[in-house]
C-alpha cells in the first residue's frame, strides 16, 4: 500500500514539473511575439522616436542558459553563430512574458528598438530571463544596387499577387509595380545616407521626408510611400520582414502605388552594416 502511494506521488510530481517547463517555454515564445509587436509600431525611447521595425527571427543558437557569465563572443563562437554584434539582457523578477516586456520597455528600449538586430533568443528559468539580440555576418554576395533593386521589385510583385493579412487588416491582391529610375536613385541615395550617416529613419537629419526627397529628385508623382530596413543581407529577407510587419505590409500592398524604386547601401563602420530603401510612387 505504501509503495503504491509513493508511485502515485512520483507521477504527480513529474506532471507538475512537465507543466512548469511547458509554461516557461510558452512564455519564451510569447515574449518574442510581444517584442516584435512592440517593435512593429513607432515607439518613444528617451527623447527619440523609433521607426517601425520588421520582426526579429528566433535563432536557437541565441538561446543561452540563464546566469551564464562567460564571454558572449566565446558563447556565440561555441554555438556556431557568426555574429557581428550581440547584446545580452538579464532580467530577474518578471513572472511572465508581459511583465518582462514592461521591464524591457522601461529599462532596455534602446537595445530592443535597435534596428541593427535581426535575430533573438530567449531563455527563462523561474523568474530569471536571458534575452540575446544579435546581428550576424552578412553571408550573401550582393550585386550592385540596381540589380538588387530589380530583385526586390520582382519579389514585391510576387507578394502583391496574393491577398493577405497585414496585421489585423485584410488586403486584396494588387497590380504589379513598374520600375521608376528616379525613385530608384532616390531610394539608393537615402540608403547611402543612412549607411554613411549611421542612422535609421524615414527623415534625414536635415529634416527631409520621402516626399521631399522624391520631389527634389524630379519625381512628379502625386503619392509617395517608403519602406526601410537594416541589417538584412538579401532582398528576400527584407521583403519577408516587411510582409510580417503590419505597417510595412500595408504599404507594399497598397493598390494606389504603381511604381517602385529600390536600392541598398552598406558601410562597415555603421551599426547595421547594410541599409535598404523601397520608394513607392503613383504618377
């Protein structure tokens, strides 16, 4: 009789432990979702306003044990992650993902809203959290900005063929875009300005907006829109990121736009390394 009771108690303990582990895994996934929702909208961080950012991609190599104190570069090397930059955040106390996000917003918004980071890993143990955000080495071999701009045009037109959800908004399929050389050179110039000036914003430091830049370049269209991205080394990754971001997705699916110019620029001295601009227009 005593043996039977002991076995039942052991089984119950195993179930409780399994439930706790599953709950922690769910909170880890939920925190990534919450962070990406936070990044997808313009946010205030100190005296700065962030741009809308594409979602971070979960990378299992960035899931590092809580409390680990070894050098991050060594940890990334051991995990096989070819990083350029990595930032670790340790939290103690948050009971769930929503509480952890509040702490990140209050104390670590500059890191979470940094456009150079494209990958994330989250590990939770009880009320301890370890969050790694990173930017990998660029692995792709890119053509010149015109060639990559044309690739982006092709991929955007593939996306526009299909109705989809942009966040909570249902959008219909849209007609294909055509290349506009003036928008292309304007987009490349803005990418180069961001790379060389080490900033990430739709507005230049001199205050010029996408519409201002297009008009100054001689574009006579009545409607202009812009998507920007940083840290991603192929046009396909950029487009995938935009499709997963409600604001960017709605922009690129906008049926009122019929023309596109796009380009990238890189500068190894900049934080993000590579910057992309897609400039949409309507004559």
